[in-house]
C-alpha cells in the first residue's frame, strides 16, 4: 500500500521522476495476498527511465476511499503505476479527485481512477503519454476475478508509443462498474493492449 510518495523497485532511473500529492481525508487499503493500493503516488517496478525520460504525477485527492480486496488485486487512484516498462519520452498525469470510491474486489481485479497504468510498455523519445482527470463524486469498481474498471485513466498493457497518447476527462456524478469474471468497464479512459502509436 502506497500513499503520497514514490516507490521504486528493481528499476534504473536516469531521467526525471516527480511526484506531488495533496491528500486530505482519505482511506487507502489493500487486503489480500499481493494486493496493492496506490493513492497519489508513483510506483516504478522492473522499469527503465532513460536520460530523456520524464515521469510526472500530480494529485489532489480529498475525501476518497481507494481499496483493493483479493489476491493479486490492484487499486490505483491519482497515481502512475509502471511495471516492466521503458521510458525515454514523457509520461504525465494530473488528477483532481474529490469524494470518490475506487475499489477492486476479486482475484486479480483492477480498478484505476485518475491514473496512468503501464505494464510492459515502451515510450520512445518523442512519445508523450498525457492524462488529466477531474473526477468529483464518482464510484469506480471492478468486482469479480480478472475484472477491470477504468475511470479518467490511461490503461496501457503492452505496446509502443512513439507519438502522442492523450486523455482529458471531466467526470462529475458518475458510477462506472464491471461485475463478473474478466468483465471490463471504461469511463473517460484510454485502454490500450499490445498497441503501437506513432511511427512504425
């Protein structure tokens, strides 16, 4: 469980890694084997950030609950979650979340709110992945084994970015939920899997 900070594991950072978080009355909790809950944080694991790489995060969270419940479950709120990735370009995130609940319930379930989540991704020197979200009074939940719910997020599972990927979402009073095994729900999000953006 990580709140307002930078966590680096088995990674090489030669570029710029920045984090800024202003969390008020919030609950961030992970329950279950290998479950992870991140709030207003940057997590870098098994990744490389080159000299030209810039990873930035800014979050202003308030009265929110972020929880991952179940083996291997993950809940990210106002965060950058990076695993097995190579960054030579720019990855940015700007999230302002107010009174929101973000929850992943179930084995290997994932819930992302105002987050950039990257796994096994490559961002080239000219690559720019940008996310901006202003959520407010919203519930984002994934319930069920392997379920995924994304709200105001960029979810990148594999892929190469040599150009620009951008996302700008303003979500107000909304509920986004995926219920059932391997179910998916996306609201104001960009979801990429094994994709290539930019020059081939």
